[in-house]
């Protein structure tokens, strides 16, 4: 059965994940053509509803929707009636009246895209909600790892940094594990949950983690905006203990290890300047792949009725 929304990855079947990733391949091939558009969503409308800042996800979804020939409207939160106190429910009701087909939403509150999804017939795509999920980031990361290692099973990805506050760590590790990739977390004890998901290794020491033998080191952005208390002594200390320093970059190069980061990079914190030019960096490829994967996601979803009136009522109440 066709899926209406994409809110997180846990509810996707393996077949759905495989289909989204496979479908993204021809969409990516489109980028090399002089005409980079297909008419797949001609006549459909996509609304971008971003309550939090974004560079990559926002522009990537916008380009993806336009390459599918959809009409795109950007809901400009800072210049909307949200600043006059309009609730999310009122906003969504207003937008629903415009009969949009897809809503791409980013919000600081975990679970809010799901509430919107139950209130509207439009397909809702979660573009990142609080520390909960960032499903298209997980899918584009999986697509990128698969390009480098077509046989992903048994490959090792070390995710480094602020695991506790990271929706990227949650979504990316979830989809990689579903695809047979071994995942480990590394970071300060204060930022790596004691109870990692089953099968995920936990490290707090960089050398021990590197001895585990990762094929990919995936640095997370240090999210100062989500830390209500100080979790490590200083950014300089964080870089020294967990960042890819010049010396560690040499180690990655010697061992042929690939480097990933979801962006935006805090230079001098997660990565030294030289890491931006590292030949096995996949950071720019993640951005390019994000468009193809988001095209595939939009193409896969089917806007329509949710049919769950009770859930719609609960959702409306919680959006007040
Ligand atoms: N990776 C990511 O979500 O980046 P943005 O915050 O720029 O969208």
C-alpha cells in the first residue's frame, strides 16, 4: 500500500527503503543531463514549512520538488502571522485550505510533523523534528554509503559526537543497521547515551573506536543550540579529543577511511580546515545525493485521506 507520509524510518519496511534508494539512482542520473526535470509531479504543489533554520534540507527539497515539476511555495515563518501568535494548527488549517499536496516540515518540537500529518490530507515529510528524527538525512546517508560500498552488509560506520541531541544519529544509524551496516557511537560520556540501540557499540575513547576498524567516520555537528548545559569543557578541548585534527586526518588517509558530515560543519570543532579538501570526503556528495533521494521520497508518497478521524481530533487539540 502506498504511504501518505514520511515521519521517521522505523515504520518503513526493508522493501520501502530499498525502493526509495533504487529509485534515487535514475533521479541522480538526471542531474548530468541538460534538462534536469521530469514531469512526475506536474500540477502538484509542495509547501515548505520550516520553523527552524536550514540550508541543505530546505534547498535540497526545493530543488527536488522543482526537478519533479511540482509548484513550490515557501512559507516564510519569520514574516508570517506565527510571529503574532498564530498556532501551528491555525497555520496548517490555512495552508490546508490552499489544497497543497505535500508539506515539508521542520520544527524544534519532536513529533510535531506527525501531528500535522494526522490533521491534513497532504503528504507530510519530516525535514527534522527536535532530537527525534531526520528521515531523509538517514536515507541520503544510506544512499551515499551504498554508492561507495554497494555490498553494505558488514561495513562499519563510526558516528562521532553529540549523539544525545542528534536526530541525524538516530535516523542514520537506524537505516544503516537495517541495511546490515555495523554502527558504533563515539563521543564524550555526557553525549553518548549509556543505553545504545541494540547492536550499536559505544566508545568514549577515540583510539579504541579507531581500533574497531571503521570504513566510514561520520562526524556530527556539535549542536550548541540544543545543549541547555555545558557537556564538555570547551570547543577547543572537544576538537582535541574528538575532532578530526590534522594528525587524525593523516590517519584516516593512511587507512583509506571515508569521511561524512551532515552539515553545517563547525570548522575547527568537528573538522580541521584541511578535512574540507580530504579526497575521501563524501560531504559534498551527501548534498548532491540529498536531492536525488528527496525526489525519490516525494515521488513515493501518495497524498490522500488519512481516514483516522479520532487521531485527527487528537492531533488538532495538541497543535493549539
Ligand atoms: N543536514 C541538515 O539538516 O542541514 P540543514 O540544517 O542545513 O538543513
